[in-house]
């Protein structure tokens, strides 16, 4: 309840209390007037003795009940009469008693579990979320900019950088690489890679045959001339023949390895891959190299600069996502609706969730129920005696005024009854 609503409620209660007090007081004054009229008119009209008896007893009843009601909250007429102003003077005892009463009678395990057992907590919660989904989504979107504004740019960048470095340092590079390579080669997947490598190697040999031939030509062990006779013309055919034979044999080997699944090349490749996986997962040498790689990675200025700028990128993305036209609010609202619908479509899960929630709430109340009692006690003790009296009178004073009204009327009837008995006797 907000402050305006609370103030309005207080004013309404004060008006009601004042109105009922006036009614009770006017009724007492009416009895006084009737008593005076009956007393003065009785010599002329003896029957007015009945009215006198009624008014007289009604005044006594009214005064007695007024005293009893007032004695709860203050000293009647400001006089320190014993056993009056009960609430202000016994505030400590009342606070403790009220706290214990609430704990023992409203927060006992039996009462709480019985009450929770009668409630479908999940349905209540899901219904609230569904009804409040648009407002919740809007509040979440509005909350994002406020949170971003409250966060320091440098502190967040440093925090993310520290966490990133910590995670990288804790990452076992070599074993992780071995595990990834093991997954990639499981079930012969590396055979596809080998096939591609063999095909690309064959194409490269064909495409660069001329360059290979020229390299061989430069390496042919013949002088450029002998006795003035040039031998350059002999080198080219020899290099061409050697390159052709070499490339042909290599391509034949590649084709054979590409078609024969049992080819020695394939077996050696598979063995080397398996050995590499084992070494990556268990070799101290590879583990040391992995640690060295991590240190080089984290010491790289570009990497450190990127880590420091991550928060800026995250913040920019969040700011754009929180804009009214970004569609985030609609997506959040849809997610809430979908989540509620998914849970509602599974009655078994709802029942389990209800059981868990009831048990959890009952456990929380049981564990902290005495804290509720202490909270009530401390709150009441914090009030000034006069303040406590005014608060309680405001809550129950209007009903207590009916005691005065009833006392006035019942007292009058009792007075009539006593008058009748006295005449009869």
C-alpha cells in the first residue's frame, strides 16, 4: 500500500471513530436529559418513575463502559487511577504476548502446512506471471539502462579481463585439443580429410609441374659447356623426363592411397593421428607447450585490448536491446507466456513443483517463525506508548464505542427491571 492510500485509509478510520464517539456521547446526554425530565415531572406524573429508573441506570451503564473503554488507552480525566492506561503502561508485556500468540497460533508447523496444503501455489504464481507479463517485460527493459548506468566502465572491463584470463589459465589446452581431435577423427572422420589432402596434393603437382621441372633443371649435374660446346640444350629434356617420372610416380601413389583403404599411407596417417591424440591428452611435453601457448596468448597486446573492450561491446548491445523499438520487450513477454504455458501443460510437473514449494515454504516459516514474533515485539516496543495507544484505538476504537452504546441501553433495561422488582416486592 502506498503512502497516499495509507493516509486516506487513516482519515476514513478517524472519521468513523469520531462519528461513533459522538453517537455514544449524545446517547449519554439524552439519558441525562430524560433523567432530569422524569425527575422533575414525576410528582405530577408518577409513571415517569419508570423513565427515571431507565435513564438513571442507563447513565450508570454508559459511564461505567466509558471508563472501561478509556482505561484501555489512557487515564480517565488524566488522573493516574490504578489499572488504567493499560496499553501504554503495559506495552512491553503486550508486545511480547502478542508476538508469542501470533507465532504459536498462526505460524505453527501444523497450521502452516495445513494452509499451504489447501493452496495451489504453482497455479497462483503462474497466473500472476501471466497477468503481469507485459508489466514484467516492460520493467525488465527499463531496468537494464539503470543497471548499466550504475556500473563503472573501468571496473567492469577489468573484472571481465581478470575472469577471462582466469578461465584461460584454468583451461588445459593440450588435453582439450586431444579430446577435440579425438572427436573429429572418431568413426574414421579423418579419412575424409585425408582424401581431400590427397586430391589437393595431386592438383598442386599438376599445376606446378613446370616450376618443378625448372627446379630440377637447375639441379642437373652438367656444366653449361664442355670444350666450348653448350650443354644447356641437354638439361631441359633431362629435367622434363625426371619431373614427369617423379610427378607420375607421386600421383600414382596418391591415387592408390586415395582408393585403397588399406594403403600403408592411410595406416601411417591414422597411426600418427592416434599417437598425436594420445600425446596431447597425456604427454607432459605437450602440456608444457600448451601452458606456454596460454602465456603467449594472454601477453599479446591485441588479446589484452580485446578482453578489456568486451564490456564496452556488451554494454552497447544491451543498450540497443533495451530500446523500445528493439523488440526485446515483446520477446521477453512472449518468453514469459511460453514458459507459463509449458509448465501448465505438464500436470505431473506442476504437482511435483507444488509439493516442493509447500515443503520449502513450510520449512522457511518453521525456521524463521520466531523471527516473526520478535519482529512484532520489536516493532511494538519501538512505538511510543501514546503512539501505540492511538494506533490501536484507531483500529478497534470504533467497535469499542458500541460497548458504550450497548451499556447505555442494557443498563437502562436493567434499571427498569430493578424498578419493577422493587415495586413488586
